[in-house]
């Protein structure tokens, strides 16, 4: 085939030649003949020369413009030399010992850089330092490489380790035995703030091409002598944080030393997370360290200078007022001390309420507060805290704030209030801590005062269980395997004897019956975690038909099935913004916090039901959302619109929100609109959605998945119910816990079926209404994926403090979903 292609090309060239031969005679028109042969030669030569020149010029232009634009690249890194001992003289770069060893290392580096993709472009290598162990040599190498070869150079340099492995064996008796080499591409930028201007900088290639891999980039930021720097990351998207993922570090100094580090950033941050940092002086250093995989858009940042703060704190007088850490909600500057002297009218007392409090230093226990802290009357406060109050027994209080050299946080926002010492909480209940809470929260079984003072000396109601220690707790927390009383008295009546096994359904069996091949529990849980299990309806079945003993093996990141089928279709249940969200207001959700949440709207009626995204085209919701009501046939797909990526109902036109028409609604044929048994529907979108940072599917659990009683789950929604009622604008969330089915069934006078599960709310206000009919109930496991555990079904749809809510149990309806959607 090669030969044939060769001859074909030859023929082509001949053709061109023939055309050329014909071309010249064609120019020889009759006119030319008249002018004589001499003139003809001149004209021909001129034309040929002209053609040649244009050809060469074209080639040169092409060559210089597109092919030969040389770019300078600098890599720095280190390598380890094994067969050499360290001398003190190696610390002095002028010593003859240093110079000699440097020469040897240099020639070694040159040796292994002798690779077709590297060698020709290598300009210079400089050894900058040595350190012990055996000897580590630090170097940088400079390259001048044509643009079109730059990528292969990067690739080759990224794998210096294999260069050295290839090079080593070629030397029979190496002078230096080099073991490991690391090379970083270095990129350095130096920026100076301009008076009254904002300076922007980005990762190289931002946002459409990847930033360099194996790189170490520095941006030195400078400002005028008496100014400080305010730096903000406008966009920041690196690969998810792991031990060796790409990261940014910001320093309050020009040298990258840990004691001056302000923050380490990786992954990406929800838009509500404040990424503004302040320096304590006129310099800052931003570094980016990248590994060899994963190249994301990178970051875009801006900075400007502002005058140095003269004093921090001051005297605050009056009935009430507010104060914050400097530059709040930006990260407060390091090396700062503030003192606020607060004084209210002399007949009153004063208290300070911290509404937002983020004074967290990585690795510092909140019990010691040795680095950054707030101090009031000798007590230090630090870490991340929810709202708290510090009260004084006089009309004065002094609040101090201290930040040390390293790591800063968002700080606090506080208010001071004067109060009457005889009636500190008019119309409300006063916790012993000084906090005022709603009267209805007294003796309701919930600790609303951090010290529990609202639940002391209470008489239990008939909805409550009396603990041995005297607390009153909602009855639905009895027998859920969680010690709510504190003395475990709510769990005693349902625990098993010492030598017996407690089944998932609560039954006790003798320990000896575990793993005996018989389903003694009647829910399979005694046979669930044994080796070599036969397949039952309680064991997870791999695609190849083998069964596993492991509980909940699907999508847990470990290969359990030989065919790995337990880890298939696991692109689900992950939030894009993995960083902690820090939003104002207890139950409001952050953007992207629940990316599978869907809002279903009906034309002219707005938000009616919630749903969960389970794939690009399918949603899961509740069947009762699509019942005919007041003459409207809600089962008609054209009535509905689905909003995805939505957090605030008032922002439905937001850039990240996706809107879809509905193609099909399939309600469970066994759905009973009297008992609400089988309350599930699947909804197909007319066109698939695009997954994004705010639109992601939730994982569907296997039918054998176990959500144990007492497990923490989250329910989300705008608080709308089918019956109407005003919902919230911002997506609400509530932490809830699975209630013992037997206990709940008693409380709900026998209305539960096996397709239902019962939950009680753990967080949220008294009248909070967080769920939506059809909305998701999900399990939150910090390190792994989230699974859909239930669908908001009945019991008001709203999660309320003293009322259990009833949800459709996903696992018992899992096979139906598979049948309808194939998922
Ligand atoms: C470093 O070595 C040079 C040359 O031997 C010597 O002149 C100089 O004093 C040394 N410096 C230190 C700090 O030891
Ligand atoms: C962060 O703090 C700065 C300074 O106070 C403020 O201007 C900015 O709006 C804040 N950004 C966010 C996302 O809260
Ligand atoms: C400061 O704390 C002490 C006890 O630690 C208390 O007796 C005193 O009243 C407090 N002072 C003020 C002004 O609250
Ligand atoms: C549920 O409560 C009953 C008592 O009402 C108890 O016997 C059973 O063990 C409990 N179930 C679980 C799973 O704890």
C-alpha cells in the first residue's frame, strides 16, 4: 500500500510539472515573439524571480508568524542524589564545594534532559541550593521552544521521573545516582496596585484553555507604602480538594512561608462564600501549585489598595447598635487587634449578640483559642458558632478581637442591646445564657437554650416521653437507637439482651442465629453481613448474578462486585460546591446546595410541587401532585414547567436556571388517594437537562439499601403544599431523623403502610415548613454520595417540630422506578 501511495504522489507531481511547462509557452503570445528572444528571457527571469521571492516571503512569514514564535519556559524543581554526603559547605553557594557539586548535578540534569522533545530547546540549568537527605538539589531550567513544540515539552517535562529511569541504566558507573526528580513549570507575575484602580489577573489561559500542569505560579502583589491590599477571587474553579490536588495559597508576605499563610484554597466555592482577603501591609503573594492531572478553568482575581486602618474598635454608646470585624464580610486582616468599649444607659444592663461568628483557624481546637479569638470578660471565643449571646451584669462590656499572623476568617457581625435586669426578655423566655427564645419553645422537648435551661422543671405532656432524668422528649424519638434523653432511658425498653443480636427491624435474636443461612430477623439483616451469602431479597445482587453480604455497597467508591457493577451509574449525589456554605438565616439553602431539587410550576399558579432529578430526562415526584383537583387535570403534562438549578423563586430567570417542558407523567397505578399508599410518580422532561454546578442528579438507592432508624436525613423545598399556602422564596432545608416505624404507626393511629416512612424534624423553627409535596428526602453522608431516601408525601408536607412527617419509602418503590424509566 505504501508503494502504491508513493507512485500515486509521483504522478501528481508530474502533472503539476506538465501544467507548469504548458503555462510558460502560453505566456509567449504573438506579441512576445515580435519583441525578440532577448526580451523574452528577461521577462521570464523576472517572473521566475518574482515568483520565487513571493514564495520565500510567504514561507518566511508563515515560519515566523505561526511556526517559529519561540516561547520562554522555566521549570523549577528538585532532585534527590543518593550516593553523596552532605557537607556544611553546600549551604554556601560561593564555596568551592558547592560549585563543584553544582557542576556535577548540572551535567546530570543535562544528561537526562537529552530527549528529543526537550534537549534541543534547553538553554540553561542553574543549581540554586542543596539540602540534606541524602542530598536534595534545587534547580531551575530555562527553555526556548517554538510555540508548536511547547506542549510536547510540557508533556515530557511532566514526566521527569521516567526520564531519569530511562537515563539511569545507560550509565554503568554513575557519578551521581539520582533517585527522584520533580519539575514545576514556573510562571511569575509581578503586579503593582494603581491608585484608585482595580487590577485584574488570571491563571494563564483563563477561562477557555487549561492552566499549566505541574506548575508553580507566583503573583506578587504590591501597593504603595502606607496602603494595604484587598484581594478578591471573582471566579475560582480548581479540581476538587484532595491531598495532592491543585491549590492556591495566599500569603501576607512576599515569601511563601507558612507562618504568613492567609488561606489555602482548592475545589470551588458557592457564590455566597466570601473570597475577599486583606493584607496587614502593602504586599501579598498568591501561589498556585498544580499537579499533572485535571486542568480546570482556574481563577480570575482582582485587587486594589486602600489606606491602612489607623485604629480598630472604639467606644460605642447608646441603647443598642452593631459592630463587626474589620472589612466584614471579607476575611479580616491578620495581625489585628480591636477593642470595643460598649456602654448603655446606666440603669440598664448590656448584652452582645453575635449573629455571625467565623473565627476559625485550621487545626486549632476551639477549647484553646490560642490564635485568633474574641475575648469578653476573660473568656475567649473562637471557631465557627451559631448565634450566641454574652451578657454583662453591668451597663458596660468590653469586646476584644485578636488575629495573629496566619490564617484569617470571615469574622463576626454582632449587635449590642441594653436590657432591664429584672425582665431581660420582654414577652419571651430568657435562657440562663441571656438568649431570648419564643415562649412556646419552653418545655417542648427541644433544647433551644444551649444550656438546656428551657427544658428544665417541665411537666411532660401526653405527646412526650418522660426520661428517667426528668427531661421530656417527643414520643417519636423513642426506640430509634439514638440516645435523646442523655441517660438512654428512651432506648432501654427496646434494646436487646447482651448475648443477642438486634435486627434492623428491632427484633432481638440469639447471637448464634446470625449468619446461619436462615432469615431469623424476617428482614434479612441477620444474614446481611456474612461471607458467602446466598441471594435473598435482602442481599445486593451484582450484575453477574453474584450476591454480596455488604450493606449498601452501591456507589460507595469501593469495588465490591467482581464485575464492578456496584459502582456503575454512580455519576450522582454529589454537590459541586463541596465547600461549607455559610449563608445567613438558619433554614435557607445556598446556591447549588441541593442540585437535584426541582420546582414544578403550573401555569398561572406558580410553584406547586417539588421533585428530584434522577437523570438528564427523568424526575421523581409524588403521585398526589398530579391528582385532579377543583376540576383541573393536573395529570396533563402541558400544564407543568420544571425549573432546575433554582434556589430563589424570585430569580427564575437566573443565568444557571434551566427550564423544561414535561413530556410524560407516570403515576403509580396502585396509588391510593385515600391512604396515600404508593405515592410516587416519575416525570419525563421533553428535552434533557445539562448537568452543571447547580444541576446534578441524586443517586437512587438499591432496593436493598438500608436507611436505619435514627439516621439523619435532609428534606428540602419551598414549603408549598397541594392545599396551597404561601411558600418561602428561598429553598428551605431541614435536618430530620428517621422514626421507628412501630412507634410512629402508634402515634399516627395505624395509618402507615410498608411504602411509607416516618421522620421527625431535628432543626428548624417551630412553624417552619420546609418540605414540598413530591420533594426529596436525602441521606447526607459526608464523604460519599447522597441517596434519595424518600419523597415528601403527607402529614402536611411541612416538616414540623412536634408532628412526624410521612414520606414515600424509596427502597420499596425502587423496582417500579426501574420498570418505568429503565434507571
Ligand atoms: C562562602 O564561601 C566563600 C568562598 O569560600 C567565602 O569567602 C565566604 O566567606 C563563605 N560565606 C560564608 C557565609 O561562610
Ligand atoms: C465579600 O466582602 C466584601 C467586602 O466587605 C464585599 O464587598 C463583597 O460583596 C463580599 N462578597 C460576598 C460574596 O459576600
Ligand atoms: C465577669 O465574669 C465574672 C465571673 O467570671 C462575673 O462575676 C462578672 O460579673 C463578669 N463581669 C461582667 C461585667 O459581666
Ligand atoms: C421500634 O420500637 C419497638 C417498640 O415500640 C421496638 O421493639 C423495636 O425494637 C424498635 N425498632 C428499632 C429498629 O429499634
